[in-house]
């Protein structure tokens, strides 16, 4: 079985591949944080899409977050 690749590992590999030793630690950190932001945005979009699909499948009949 292949091990999972986590986004932190991929981001770190991308930072190292793109920046190498030619940029400052500050610039690497800015690039790293920008990539983390993109990952979080992608996760939020995926969650929203899953929620919308769930609502379509249940015709909105299931109460959201336990509220009545």
C-alpha cells in the first residue's frame, strides 16, 4: 500500500523545488503560506460542494447542524 502524501509535505517539496537557496527565508515563508492558503481554499470549496450535493440528495429534508 502506498503511503499518503500530506499537503504539508507537498508544499514543502514545492517550496524547495521552486526556491532552492536563491531566495531569503522570508520569501520562502511567504510562498509557503500562499500555498497553504490555496490548500485551505480548495478544502473549503470541496466541503461546500459536498454539502450542496448532500442537500440535493436529501431534498433539504435533513436539518442543518441540529437546529430545529
